C-alpha cells in the first residue's frame, strides 16, 4: 500500500495519521505521558498514543520506526529527525533527494586506519601555534543535544 509521506527535518518525532492507524489496524500503545505537538493545520495537539516499532518499506528497504498518532490532514506519515538520524539518511538539497546509506560502505568505513607519526606537525598553522595543540587527542567530544531557537520580535 502506498502512503503519502513527508520527510521533515524540522520535526523531532515521526507521526502517523490516526485515520491510517484505524484503516490499517496498527497496534497502538498508550504512553504514560502526553505529548503536546505544534501542527500547522490544527495548532497544539495533545496525544499519548504511539505505534511502536512500526515496519515501513522505502525504496525496497525495511525500517522500524516509532510513530506518534496524530489527526493529520492530507498526510499519512511524517518521518522526522528521530528516524532520519537513526538511519543515517542524508538530505541532498541541491538534487532534491535523499541518500540512503549503503551497508557495504559502512563496512568499508570501519576499516579505515590512521597513520602513525606526527602528521599534524607539518601543517603550517599547527607548526606556528604548536603550544596550543595537544600531543594526544583523548577522543571525540561527547554527543550533546543542542537546543536552539530564535525569538521573533513583533514589528522588527
């Protein structure tokens, strides 16, 4: 069955239309808390229902996604950043397409190696400011969730 899907990098969660949930008899879980979602069509909507680990097929690939149930109009599914990031989906804005990772490429990435030696010392800026660059880098910084918003001022 084909569904109308919106890929929304501005949505933190993924959603499914309540009418499609009923039509397809999808299993629904009641959450212990309410989510308040801001929608363009219905304003603020409270919901506590979820279709957990719902199976979807896109371009011949099967994915599992948690879909929050909403009274959507003109859309069946919204796939948000939770799904896009969990599945490493890249958005090519110039070409207007999505890039799905190739499982074979992921294996190749895990085989990359780092050369031993003082490779960075030969870079001119690093040579000039050697006292601020540590000899050993302990690793990557921890992942952090970035909260960012822009307050709008009326009449500005």
